């Protein structure tokens, strides 16, 4: 998790690996996800995401007018099960195990408004 009391990692020497993503983008998303990445991880992730985005751009350039849209590559049969009512967890027991409860609900730390 990204510690709140520690500033983000120092900027890296290269700020862009591709014209589609920058290290600043990766640092920003990592901070939003509360991931603490080392400069090496940031650099590696930027390179990997840049390569993925470049590949997606190559796919976007393909002429797919004659390709019929599909939802599955292979037909799936009987993938859904019948809905069956089953007993759930006991609410009081679950709330008793929670780290913080307010008015019968889980209390979680706020994340909006932290300048992310």
C-alpha cells in the first residue's frame, strides 16, 4: 500500500517510453491504486504498458469490416447454473469480525479528497 506520510518516488530519467503512456501516468495510477512501486518497477511497467498500447494500436489499424462480431471465440453451452437460495453469513457475526463498524455497517477509510 502507498503510505500517506511518504511523498511519491522521485521522477525517473525517462518520462516517456511511448507516445501513448508516460512514467508520470504510471506513477499516478499506481498512487491511485495505493501501490508502492520502486523506480525500476515504474520504468518496467511503463515499458510493458507502452508495448501493450502499441500492440492495441496495431490491432485498431486492421480492416475488420468483413469480420462478424462475436461474444465468444468458441460456443459455450450450459455455462449458467440455476439460482439456488443458500444460507448466507450471519450479519452480526461478520460485523463482529470487522475492524470498524458504524451503525451496523463496515466503516472504511476515506479515499476521496486526498489529493490523488
